[in-house]
C-alpha cells in the first residue's frame, strides 16, 4: 500500500482547505503533506508541488482540488507518483483551451462574483459564501474567506496531461456552483477515472472530508 500523499489546493483557498482530511489520512497510516501553492502562475504552483513530491520517501498519491487539477496534470509525471485524485477538479488535456471547453457546459454561478485587478482575481464575499463554499457552515466559510489567496489571471495551459499515464480517481461534487457538475462528470469519464459522487458543493474536502479521504485511500490501496 502507498503510504505517502501530497494534497494540492486550488483557487481562492490555501492549504488549510485540506485541514479536515489531513488527520483522517494520518490516522489511516498515511504520511501527508498539504502544499501551499502561491497561485502566482501554473509554473510556480508546479514547482512547489514538485518540491513536496521530492520530499517523499517512496510511492506517493497526488491529490488535487479545483484548479490544482491543472497543476497535477504536470506534476503528476514525477516518477514516484502512483495515482492521481481529482476532487471537483480541472483535468485538462495537453494544450487544451480549458475556458473554451468549460463554455460548452452551463456557466457556474460563482463567475458573477469574480473581482479582477492587477493581474489577479479573487471572489467577493457573497460569491465566496453562496457559490464557492456552499454547504460549508457560515462561520467556517468566513474563516476560509479571510485567508483567501488571489489567483493569477495568466492562462494555465498545460503541455502535458499526466492522467494519460497514471491511474486516476475523481470525486464529483453534485452541488458544485463553481465547476458545473456535468463538466466534472465529463472530465472524469474522459480520464477513465474511478469516480464517486459526493452530495457537496465545491469545497468537498471541507464539507465531506471522510468521503474524500476514503477516495484517496482507495487510490493508495494495492491494485
């Protein structure tokens, strides 16, 4: 069984978005690192994730939430990565115009609350609570809003897609208001990922850490 897992957060949050999953994974015997992505560029996020992977002693499961799916599309090529777990996450094809692909699906409500300035985008409070953190208790959602990390507006196009080469798992968030659930199902099917559906909004690692932890443990189990 794989004993290492690296968790990669997505847009508008930091590594604390994995805080509930970490103790569950550790209790199951996993060595866990939650990456603190700068979100300043895809290259920067991949570099930080690769640094975390290089610190692992042995085979490692790499899990991503939200836009970090693009990060692990590149970092997942590391030789010690045995499997990829996408949690309500992007899963782009190499060289794909992800925005154009997403436009083929219903526009998620969160888009109306995006604020852009000085090369970064963030979410206004209402959109964060209503659309990004839906299903998370208000107090907890406000705590996450307080540590929101702005996201670079640079197009995060990846030249590789590690899911072609590594076994993949996907957790669809059925109540997602940030990435359309139908779009998530499309990406999971395209990857031929082992898929579960969680009755959660976008922040399923926060609202349903047990379900996400179980999926990561499946990815770590012997095939």
